[in-house]
C-alpha cells in the first residue's frame, strides 16, 4: 500500500530548492560487496540516476554527503553530473551547513534524504527529512517523509518526481494530483 504524503510535507515541498542525499541505503540498497583485493562493488538503480539528472537539468542542485568513500561511488556520482560530492564525512551536520552556504540557501530550502541515525545531524536541519522504508526504524519515526520505494530501488526517483511535479504545477490542493 502506498503511503500518502502528509499535509505538512505537501506544504513544505514547494519551498525546496535543493536536495542532499546519503549514498549507502539511499542510492544503493545498503549492502556492501567486496571483490578481490581492494575492489568494492556498488549497484545503483538507473531510475534514481534519471531522477537526479532531471533535477540537475531543472536547476535543482543535488549534493552528496556520505560517511563512506569509494571509487565506484565517486565515479557514478560524477557520471550523473553531481558537483557537490562529499565522501568519507564524519560530521555530516557541518558539511550540510557548508553546502547551504555554497548554494546560498536557507535550511528551509533543502530536503535531506538518509537511511540511518548517522544522517540525523543533517536531516534535522533541512526543510524536509526523508528516509526509505527499509532504513532504520527509529529514524523512520522521526522524519517527515518515508518513501514508498526502498533504498537503491527508485526512492530517489520518487522524491525527484514529486519535486519536479510541484515545481511545474505548484502546490496541489486535492487528492487527484497523484501525490497521495
């Protein structure tokens, strides 16, 4: 069953001008695969990538703040055209504030998507906190929006589609708009 967006989320969505994402558990399913030697393998869903590219093409900056680093991750994010890539971050809240300054945005203009308690320092500062249904259960009870799609399987695309829909049409006021 699809979860509808709350009225509170629907009211704040039109204010969002930028999106900040964690990687593992949001853009991936959260599993880590190690190959021979130092090789780390990651799987990214093409639909999430398409959503990010559409956001960037429509003037919505996308930033990455992740506690882990890795060449596979960096390569995918650069392929998508993301300029603000912060990997191996220990203090996500501090990097979030730096990103706001770089973008010239107030916290109420940025949505943040994470999947675990390590993302909370940046999620509590943004306009909207978003998580995935397969993320940390405690975190899910504290955020504004839990996507219908799981991490690494279209959750970012779901957010991108809603942001772009509202950017085009403005805030919908009824349940016939496809957001419920």
